[in-house]
């Protein structure tokens, strides 16, 4: 992999390695030129899960899709496997690639990472945020029922991590299909099968550590402080989070709107890729500063 300072003048490379503070390299897919789009994947996924929309977006944007630590081609490294560490890694990436007025998209755990990054490092490099099917707190308790729709609480989350460590293959085979709406398993069968294979290739112990950290996160106190415009995207058939969770986000964030993908589950960017890419592009063009977009590439479809 090329180092971060070895980007070609064309602004287009397939993969580069961003050195992190512990010496590990973050593998990053970068393509296209134009205003910055940062795509942050979810737990047990990797940058390749965004390929279906990245190839639609990099005609007008510089699309940056990292493999988070412990995912894809990025090694776990020696740093703690926590959301806080992943958020710090985002800061290193933002500096290395000199992100400016970027729109960041966080899918599932990727949204948690971005919330933590923005809370700790500020939003100076960003002009907007897209949250794809995520709750600010995944655990449920007596006072919070908008976590995972399966009723996940602290006790059941702990049991899940024990299974991850003991038999990741079995856990992954049960988990992966639930990312998709049931009709998507037929309509997008090849993609669903590919996603299941990629998830199964993860290290169960690494995933358990990151899950434990994600389950401890509560982004609710930060939401009212976030001044960026936010587009909340929800899959109407999601088995992960309910419509009420997305409505909570829209009602709590100072500047937010909701877009629902009626044929999607937890992964609208895979299940309705063309419409999803249009939704990302339209939002980015609206919230990024005037003048950063080439007027010849300014057309886009409303979601």
C-alpha cells in the first residue's frame, strides 16, 4: 500500500496506508476527485461494503472509505480495541488526507465512531453527517427502549460476546442474513452471500472487544450539541433498529431530516444502492459550501 503522502497528482488511488499512532496502518480506499465524502463502515464490515455506492459517487466526489482497525485490510494493532480508539484513528485519517468540508457517512457502528470523533475532535473539517440505521445507544434498559429491536440488554450483550469468542463462524452465519430485509435476501442474494463470507472472515475476539466497547457507548448527551446538518437514513424493514429510533434522532438533533428506504433492512446502501447514492450526493451538494462542486457535475436526484 502507498503511504498517505504518496497520493498521485491525479487524486485517485485504489488503496493507501495511513500510519496510526501505534504504528499500525489503516487501509483506505480513495477514488475520484472533488469535495470529500468519508464513508465509515459498520461492525464486522469493511470499506468494500461501500463499493456499490462508491463507484456511483466518485465521478463527482473524492470518496474516502477506510477499513477501521481490526477490519478488512487494517490490522488490530497494539492500541485498545475501543470506539474511543477508532474515533482517534479518524482524527489521524482526517489530518493525513486533509479533509475539508467533508460529508461523513456512518453506517451502524460507523455512526457511533463519528459521533465520538465529532464530540472529542470537533467538526471543523466537516459540513454534514449522514447516519445510516443506528441508535445512539444499542443497549436497552428500563429507561431506554430504542436500542436494538431484539431487546438487547447488558446481560444478553455479554452472552453474545461470549459466543463470538467461542464460535465466531456460527455467530456470523446467524448475524449476517439479518442485515438485510427478507426480500433482499432474494433480490440481492449475491450481495448478501458475499457479505456473509466477508463477515465470517473477521476475528471473533477482535469483534467481541469492539462490540463490548460499542455496547458501553451512549451518544445521547452529545446529540443536542451537534451543529452539523444531519440526514438520518432508516431501512423500513430493518431488524436492527425501529423507526422510532430514527425519529428520536431527528427530534433530538438540532438540524436533522429523515429519509426512509422502504425496501431495505439494516443496509440500504447495499439493498437500494442507486437511490442511496443519489440521497448521499443530493445532501452533500446541499450542505457543502458553494463553489466546491463543479457546476458540470451538479445534477442529482432527490431521495
